[in-house]
């Protein structure tokens, strides 16, 4: 299975709750046989593609312009990025 994640700041050692969660989860998924690719945001990742604990991180110049966090369970949250 190939998993692609868009919009994280990046990792390792990037401040943020979701980033810490992903920093722990994604290498475990790699060990289970998944391919994990993260499209990180260049202010946090730098400009060069790198591999960390089997996770490929591609920097992309994304600007977060809106995020929705649902107040009710089972609703979809989303983020909108500007390229």
C-alpha cells in the first residue's frame, strides 16, 4: 500500500501535535510494508527531498489558507492549501 500525506509541516523534530503523531506512526507503517510519502511544507522541511526512517519527504511550497476541524464525531475535517 502506498500512503501519500499532504500538508504536514514535516519531521523529525518539528513542533506540532499532528507532526509528533505522524513522526511515530509513519515509520511503523513502513516497517509493516507500506510506502509512505509526505508532501511537507518548505518553510519547515527545507528545499531538498529526504528520506527519514523509510518515509520519503518531498518539500513543496504550500501555504495553509484554511483549516476545518469538525465539532461532531464522524464529520470530515479538511485543509485548503495554496500552491
